[in-house]
């Protein structure tokens, strides 16, 4: 079963989290469609999302997904590859 991205934010945990009017979640949905139902990130989150919400600070993506009927709250850290499931 495919991953369904419900919502997502990108930024510095506890300080800055942006969804850019749904742009973050939509980009992740496109990624799932391009990767056969899986979420696959190479770690370069600024390039992936197309913006840097906090230059010089470590960032992460907070991703709320549904997979196999269960909801999951995932975190992808900048600079680290991420795959789900």
C-alpha cells in the first residue's frame, strides 16, 4: 500500500516550522508518486523543498502520513537520507 502524506512541515524544530501553504506536503506527495508509493529523501532537504527556512541551522521535516491504515508522525533530518516504509 502507498504512503499517504496527510500534512508536513519543514524547519527548525521548536522555532520555525513552515508548510508554505501546503507546498511541503505537496512536494512529498510528488515524491511518493515518483517512488512507487514510498517516501525517499536523499538528505538535501533545502534543494528538495526549494527553500531554506533557517539558513545555517540544522533542519528537519515533520511528516504526518497514513500507511496500511495507521497514522505515523515521521521526522527526516537534513543531511541524512530517509526512506519510509
